[in-house]
């Protein structure tokens, strides 16, 4: 299947608008409210056009001032007929994640009313940084109104996306708007890749999409290793997973050179299992549905590399994605087979469904050639992390305290929460094999920690952290920032970590 099949990501226009926009025709204006203080930053002209209705809401105590409450008002007097109101609750409790969520909630309501162009009124008077607020509004609007519709052939009209987001502000917030747009669209790119079923989003498709999106940057180099090249490099663990599938496996390498040539690169590694059946250790029916999303780590890495390139971050960033299906067949790897990873270590494969750690093992070995400053891998690695943390946070494993702290902070700033998990020595004992250097599973206790301990055997020569995103990669029920389906988890927290690496702690710096 060649690239033109793929529907290119819909780009939203995002811009700051001026006073004259109040006389123009949009689908809606949107105003944020706090308890007792009414609409934040709304110009007089707008308030007076909706005055009678706002007063009526006040009298009935129906103004949606509480967190995440909404109302939509209509005015015959303006060209823009709708005014969306959305509540912040108490002003001193407003944080960036709340802004993202309320922006998303009202954005989705208006999209459902077929408003294609919406204009937010910048909420003045909070203690937060203006560029950060602008970024959060745009992230919320773009993430919250995303819908995966490309495979529908009927009712296309029902799924009209938002095409324009304006933000009315007296202060220059253009950088925040741009950063928000790039991060959210890259997250939606990751969502598209993970939402596409595995008959479409094959390893080859991933490679084609990465090339299509990234080829326009001069300082970007994309390489793809096929199975033969991987064999030459000694990637026996990755190829053991690929063996059972007829779909050719690929090892995707994205090198973005935004820093000085002598700057050590940072490396992002993403698990790219385009479908995980479990292999010969076949998953039961109840566990197999959803496994088209087992490539979410790879999708996030492609998204994060795009963020670095599009924003021109002054860093050298390498993205690595081992891409393969995990299938049972007459050629598939069997339980108790022993294979060698690229660093020569032998692995007894007890369970072919613990395949993510096998493909990551070789990718982590490959990362060594860059002499990286640090390496972070992301993977939908274990069901056990879903049991431990649910959809509230990704598991964060690292013996490097500095990197771990930086990641935790990036998680808080981005709204993608990470929770520190241990790498105790005892977990390594669980992986002892009678015939090889280690087994690929450590039994039921601490399943996420033994998986992380396994990976650390291949990441010994640089600072390293592992994010188990199995619990946050998709949602079964809609949340403010994501309708049911793939979340694009990881793009936002990785972007924030890259900003931190670029010493851009505050987005007002170029
Ligand atoms: N892809 C799964 C992990 C997963 C489970 C992701 C649920 C998202 C939701 C992974 O490859 C896997 O199958 N892990 C096994 C490991 C076990 C065999 C040690 C698991 O978690 O059951
Ligand atoms: Mg194969
Ligand atoms: Zn598996």
C-alpha cells in the first residue's frame, strides 16, 4: 500500500485575532468564567450583545461558573451568533490542565453544533503565564475535537472538524499558539497512526508516514533497516518477534540535527508492534481487541520528532522505532526458544506475548552507537501497569534520579502524568533462566517492574528511563481531551522533556 492512500492530517488554522474580529462571522465566541468574577477578559462589545441572556442566567443562578460547566447563548444582533460559556470554578484553582480540559469540552460542544470556526476570548486575570495559557487553550481545542473518521464512507457531514481556532487577546501570545498547535497536531498524528487498524498501519505504512511528514525538514535524516540489515547487526531478539509474521518488519531511524554537530543526541525509542496477537502464546479473545494500539510508543516517538523539527528545537534528537507484527505461524518463535540480542546476551523466550521487551532490547542496544546524553523508551509494555495505575498515569522506571525528576516535571507541565516505579534488585532474580542469560518473563508478581528490569540489561551504557504507557495509550470512554480511542500518549510529555533539554523552560524564549 503506497502513501497516497493515507489521508493527510487536517491542519487547523490557529491565529491571534484583534478587536475587528468581533464584527466578523464565526461559528462561535467562547468565554471562560470564574466563580463570582464572571467572564474573564471579555470585551464590552461582546458582553453587551449577550447582556439580556447573561443577566437572566445570573438571576436564575445558572451561569456556568463551576468547573467544566457550559452553556451556549445566541444573539441575533451579531454576525457570530453563538457565545459558548465555560466554567473555571475558583480563579485561584485554575491550572494549565484545567484550561486544556475546559477548552476541549466547549470546543467539542461547538464542533457538534457544526461550528467550524471558533474564537476563544483570552482569560485575563489568572496568575499563569500568558503564553502557557494560550498553548493550553489550543492544545485543548485541537485534542478535544479530534475524531478518527477517515475510514467512514457514510455521514461524512456528521463529522465536520474544527478548521479554525482564533484567540482574542491584547497581549502577543503568538508563540504559545504556535507551540500548542504543533504539539496537539503531532499528538493527533500519533493518534491516527495508532487508530488505524493493522491491515492499514503496517510497519511499512509507519515508515511511509514518517517519511511523508518529516522529509520537508533539511536537518532530518530518515533511515530504514529491513530484516536482512537487522540480521547483519545481530538483532536476534527483534527478529524473533518478526519471524511469525508475513508482514516485513522495519527498524525506523529518524535523526533530527537541530543542535551543534558536537552535541550529544538524545534518543527516543518507541515500541512499534502494529498488532500483538501474543504469538504462539496466543492472547484470548478478550485481550486481543485493542492490540492494534500496541504501536503507540512508536507513534508517539514519530510525533515528538515532528515537534522538535517543526519548532526547530536547538537539539540533536534521534527517534528509533522497531516495527513488527507479533503473529503465530509455522515460522513463529516458540516458548523456550533461545535468541541473542545485539549486545550478545542470550534470552530464553518463555512467553512469546512478552514481545515488546524483545524488540526494545535490540533498539536500546542500537541506541548505544549515538553515545547518547540520555535515552527514553515508551511502550505499551505490560497489562500489569494497567492494574497498578489505570489510566491515571504512565509508569516511570529509571535508576537515573536526574532524568527521573526531569521526566516527572515534564509530566506535570504537559498534563501527562508519570508515576515513579521501582527497579529493585530482586526483580532481576525473577528473570533468571536455567539455560540462557535471562528469561523474558518474571512471573506474575510485579509484572511491570520485571519487564523494566529486563530492558535495563540492554541500556547499561547511558542514562535511561522507561515509560510503560499501556494504561494511558487508549481510552474506552471519552474524556475531555480524547474521544474513545487512541490518545497519542507520550507526545506531550516527550515534547516537554525536549523543551527542558533545550533549556527552554519558558516558552517566551525563541
Ligand atoms: N501489548 C501487551 C501489553 C498490554 C496489555 C498493552 C494490555 C495494553 C493493554 C504486551 O505485549 C503483553 O502482552 N504483555 C504481557 C506480558 C506477560 C506475558 C509477561 C502481559 O502484560 O500480559
Ligand atoms: Mg516476518
Ligand atoms: Zn504481547
